[in-house]
C-alpha cells in the first residue's frame, strides 16, 4: 500500500522484445515496354508492428515469472496525490508481504505522521499527533479513506509491485492484440463482462487498465524507470489514475530491497493503553433530526 493520508493532513525479469516491421515492397512489372506500376500501399505501421498472441504471451509470461519470484519488498517512496482539490506529496517507508500484508509509515516535517498496517482482513492506523488508533476491515473503502487507493490490499499490492491485476489464469491468452502509440496492448475478456488490458514497450509492462468489479473502481496505471535488482526488473515509478473517483497517485521508489525477511508482526499495530481508539466498522452516531 502506498501513500498514507489521514483525514487531517493529506494523503514488474523482463526481456527486450524486438518487434519486426514488415515492409511491403511493390514489384516492378514490365509489360512489353518499360511500364512501371505504382507501388502498393504499405500496411499501416500499427498493423505491421503488432505481434501475434504467442509473442504477446511471452511478455505476460515474464510478469508471471516475476510474481513467482517476488514475495516481499521494502522501499522508501515519495507519493504525490491529486484529487478533490488537493495536491499533496508525502515521504514514506513501505513494507509489503504478499499476498495482502503491508505497512506504511508516512512522514511529515515533524516526524511520523501516520502508520498504517494491513494484515489478512484487518487494517489499523495510528496517528501519533492525535494519539488516535483506528481499526477496521481491510477494504477498498478504508484504503481509499486513508491511502487514497480505492482498492482492497491484495489488489493494491499488485498495483504497487507492477503485477497482473487479477488471477494469472485470467491472462492465459489475450482475446486481441493491437498497438496504441508505443504500446503493444493485449485485451482480456474476463468473467462478468470485465475487460482488462496490458500494455508493453521494449518487453516491459508499462500499462495496466483494469475493468471495474463490484466494490472497486476501474483504474489505469503506467510504470516507468525499470531497474535491475538482483536479476529482477522492478519499476521505480508509477502513475495511477482511478477513473471512477477522479483521483491520481504518483509513486517514486528509492532504496528498493527485494525479498527481505519480514515478520508477520510488522503488519500488526497494537494501540497503547492511553490511545483514543476508533472502530471504523461501527457507524458514527449522529444526533439531531435534521
């Protein structure tokens, strides 16, 4: 999970694929005399540059292999958030343990502004300045409120690590492959009318468009700045646009450590005895009639 914003103070080893451009050359026809027919129109560059399904699957296979090798991650990060008239930038320390555990410490100029930890189906947030401890279910709603990522932890972790947005089996074969600008894009028709798209450039996953599901909005995320970490290519920059909420998230990683040993206890927060405690799953009582 990345950027942590409290209500008070804010907020994929790939290989290079050389796409071979086929150029249609017209023949020169001699009919008795030297009569030259005009050259046939070459195919549009986008069609010529589009690989087949098999070639595209080699690209997604690299992402699947990365997922198999990537269990944990630690990094420093700078998160930029835009939405609802706010534009914020926060420095963070992030720890992730797949499939659905994460811990984020967000810093203000005065120190730790908030600590957020998700483990299993539980989420906890501690705000030192308010000495307030929040707890609740790990849902898209709670992550949207405190991290501005309207996804449940499992999906949020996939986004942050540059992995496939849904189950790997859903990406066994694209329904179609096309080019869009410098991207080679595969489209996948999933169950329930959901459409996901993956975009690659130079063999690296550069774009994910995830279709909406019940309980979570559609989003588009672009990845950049791939670096080799222990033989694994990892994107150090991402920009996510959550289309249904109008919010944007930009993350730049530094000091990335792949597969460090992380104990499960790191993803559990326990409140101090004197901390104010708020249960996010209990609706706040409201008074008055109007």
